């Protein structure tokens, strides 16, 4: 099977699952500042929850994120001075605003579900077979390819680890999001089909912001 076909079929099979557990680690560089982000959470389609920890320079903290379609809800101690009295969550609309915490574009990582990332692999080009590796105790084949920029994706280089079970177990991307913004992230996927419940924060505790 051609490497591009193997990746595409694995991405489609994984995206078709009802849910998955995700862990991530990455960096977002913007205007010369680098933010490091790590976290884990559970997703079903374009809905999910994440707990994140992040640092940039002398600033560090944590955040909880809830993703529901194009809406991203963020709760963090660093938002205390930004939110109005009684509000605990900041609601961002993905694609309409950069979304930052403490000046860091953390939403660049928190705002993409596994399903969205997997769908980009349908257009992966120049795919090559790198070799066999173990990921989380699963035998996988490591593939490397590139993605051209589109209206919905900045493109970049992608590494994909496809398990012997036919699922994508790891996805690593390196992308230039904008002229002065770059994203590098590694996403691990497991627990396919597990029960996941996503609860959107109540409007009484939510403040809409840009």
C-alpha cells in the first residue's frame, strides 16, 4: 500500500471513531516569544475538554479548556484580572480572534480537536515511510509528509504514526501559522471509543472576549 494511502485510510478510520483520549505537547512562537504547552483531555468529534499547563519566559500557569464546535471556553487563574466579577470562563470564537492567556496564543493549541487535525491528513503530500516504532506499547509505522497551505490550514510538515490496528496513534506537526507565528505540536491518541461527556460552562459564568 502506498504511504499516502496508508495515512489517509488511518486518518479516516481514526476520525470515524466516536471518541478518543488525547495528550499533547507543543510550542507556540509569536513575535519572538515562545510559549510551551502540555496537557491531556477527551474528545468526541469537535467537542472536548482539556487541562493544560503552559509557560513563557517567567510566566507559567494552568488552564482548563472546553471546545464545542467553533466555541472555545478557557478558565485560568491568569484571567482573574480580565474577567468581570462572577465570571470564571472566557469564551472565544475560533477563527475570529487570536485568543490569548497572559499574552500567549495558547488557543492555537487548545482550539483544535483531534478530528480537525486528522482531516488535514487527507491532503498530505510527498508521504514517505520512515520506519517502524513503538508508541504507547503499540507497533506503528512512522510516515512523513508535507501539507500545502490552504484557506483553512497554514500547511507545514507532518509526521504520522499508524498502528498495526489501523489507527493514528501519534501526529506531529510543524507549521508557520502566520508571518510571525509558528506552531510545533505532538498529539498522542488512545482509548478510542471511550465514553466522553462534554459540558459547556453556564452562560452566567461566561464572558465573551477577543
